């Protein structure tokens, strides 16, 4: 891996202060009863599920498996948007691509190249460039430092489960995952999908059924993500990185409200590992309306 990103002390302190401020807002809201006046408790905007959600993911906190990338410790705190109290004992599914833009769970999917929806997906195309995206535009054309070259080979992933998992929220409404910083693919910037479900039950190492009350996506500070993508293994992805302003989900579905707070595990050295935190305020009684393209869940492939 290349030398760590040289983030300034001022930038580090600013990022850390923002994280601390968010946590204190939550604590203050809970302690003072100023729920309706706290931004942290406003209903989190819905975002599209996309076609790569797979039902019956494993109940586990470590979802890395064999994927290479910058370590990421992710904490999601789920609040009841009606009361600002923590939502405990609800399931949080997360899933995201690896450093080179690939998802587990489907051989045919290739978000970096041409092709139709993955077999078994229900409605909507796979993630891709928004309408009007011009790959020949100078801003969208591969070039230094990303370089030219074909995307890496998409190996079969039908029976693989990397970078997918489910956790049940603790009494404070939080779940914690160990993963890697997500890569990107054509038309989508770096992001993590998540889903909040309740009233299901644990069985066979997964969380079965349950009412979905929120579908969301997690984004990251653009300046940090841009610099991280210049390091291996992300730098091996020889296509243009879609920026947040080029990403239809971020631009059209309030992605700016879902930017996680980041801090390095080692002061000032973001490529050595990151800690991310985000708060999601959901209405447990709500049924989200479909947002944007993408379909319903795909069932996992039959076991051979």
C-alpha cells in the first residue's frame, strides 16, 4: 500500500469534533426531551435498495472474509424518529461492493461493465450511469491518476457472501460491523447499503422475515474518499471514479444527509483504518415507498 494520506491536524480535529458533536446532540436530545428540535431525530430520507440486496444474509459483525481494502469499523445507531429513543432489538442488514466494485451473491452482476439486470432481480436496471452520463466528457474520461485499462475480471460470486451481514441493535440502538472501505463502480460513488427491519426472528444463522421500516445508503466525505481511492487495492480499478455530484442517488435522494462521520484508527493515518458512525432515524410503523431504480430482494442460490 502506498504511503498514508497526509491529512492535516486541523482536518483531523475538525472531523473528530463533528463526530463528537453528533453524539452529544443525540445524548442531549435523549436527556432533555428536545426531540422535535433536534436534527439528529428527523426522519432519515429513504434511498433506493438497488438490485443487489440478498435475503437471508448471515448474522455476524465481521463481514470482511477475504476482501482486501482499508479496514472500516462501522457503527450505525438507529433511533425512533417519533420519540428520538433508541430502537433496540431490530435487525440492520448491510451490503456493499469490494475495493474493485464487485458484490457477492451473483455471478452475472458486473456493475463495472455492460449487461442487463442480474438473473433473479425484480425490476429496475443494475446500478449504472444516470441518464445523460457522457463517458467521453473530459470530467468523466479515465486519466491520471486513475489511468486507462479494462475493469478487472468479474469472477463468479453466486455462493460467496463477502461484505454482507446482519446485526441486531443493542439497547442503545446501535450495531457494529467490521468491514472495509467500499470501492466504486460505473455510475455510483463509494457507498454502503443498509436496511432496518423489525418483528422478524432469528433462525438458521440469519434474521427471517420482519417488517422493513427503512432503506438507506451511507456515504463518506468526498475529499477523504477521493484520496483513499489513490491507494491499493482501490487504485487497481482502472475506470473513472464517479464523484458524489455525478451519482444520481447522492444528488437526487438526499445523500448529503447520510454522510458518515469518519476518524482514523491511528491519528492522521486514514489508510491504516477508519471508524465511521452514522445515525439513522426511522419510523418503525412506516412502510417505505420504493425510491428510484432497483428491485426487491433476491433469494440466495440453492445449496448444492
